[in-house]
């Protein structure tokens, strides 16, 4: 399984990095594709099938990514429409579609918006690298050290050692980014470590949803990793938090001196 995970990462990571590097339209198209697949996966999890509601969620998620490139205000209108449409269906499982619309579309908008900012390339690269480092550090620290479980009722394999390993790995990414771009090491290390916690909470949140519906993986589209939701569950909340921080700070990571 580890070998399969590594091989999949070696294929997908360069594609993601290339899309981030070249920006529009490639990154927008990647976000739209990911949003559409996540809509499909979410519908399969909460309704056990992909019907009209799931198709609508996929289309709206992809549309929000494209509109975030053109005019973010329109993308938020799509988000509101998707959330309202999901909750209007009225059945318990279908109500989860409204939550799914918010959970999927808001991070998609945040990522496209961040990449389009001045300094967006550096900000999104840092964001992705710290989440990937968190996942890697948590995985190996958890397997190597073990110890007390972090949230056994939600995700039995996650440990406190894994969380700390993920935070340390993200902090190292923050230090490297700060050194490379001559930024404040203290700020980047602290923010990166805190965002590692956010990433782990995102992972636990998705695990909780899957456990609630008795699903092991969101899909099997990525060998060794499961589905797109399984792969980006940490990126999604981090993207939203970083977007809020950027709004407050008035600029991307290059402005954080």
C-alpha cells in the first residue's frame, strides 16, 4: 500500500505543481475538475448513488471554480445556490448535500482566488507544501511512534504522535519558505504549525462523515489514496483559513514580514 501511495503521489504531485506554477487557465481547470469529482464522491457517500442532485453539485462546483477566476462574487452566488438547493431537498441524507456544497465549493473558490492574487503562486505553493508535509509527517510519525489515539471514535489510526509529527513537518516547510523568500521565520513557522492542526481537523472531519455513512473511502479513483476527497481533506479547510488570513493581512505570504 505504501508503494502504491508513493507511486500515485509521484504522478499526481508534479501535475498539481505544474498547474499551480502556470496558473490560469490550468490551475482553474484543475480546481474545476477536482470540484466536480468531489461533488460526485460526496453524493456517493451521503446518498449511496449519483443522481440528479449529485450531478448538480458536481456541475456547480466546477462552475464556481471557473467563475472564481472571472468574478469571485458570481462564484459565491453559485455557492449560495448550491447550498440552498441541497438543503431544500428535505430528506435527511439529501440535507447533507447542502453541507457538501459548502464544504466543497468554498475551498475551491478560495484556492482559485488565492492563486490569482499578487504573490498567489508563492502563497498556494506554501499552502500545498505545508499540507503535504503535514500528511507525510503525521503518517510516518504515527506509524513509527504510535501511542495514544487522537480521536479513536472517528479515526482509530490517528495518534497524538502523528499530529505532532505533522506539525513539526509543516513548521519545517514554513522555515524553508521563510528562508527562501527572506520572510519572518517565526511567523511562517508558527502559522504553518497551526495550519497543520487545521489540516488534521479537516482529515478528521472527512473521516467522521465517512464513518457516519459506513464508507471506507470516498472513491477508488486514486490508487493507494482512495478518492479526491480523501487526498485533499486537509487542503480544503487550510485554503479557507489562509484566504481569511490573506484578507486580514492585506496580501499573500510574501507580505508576511
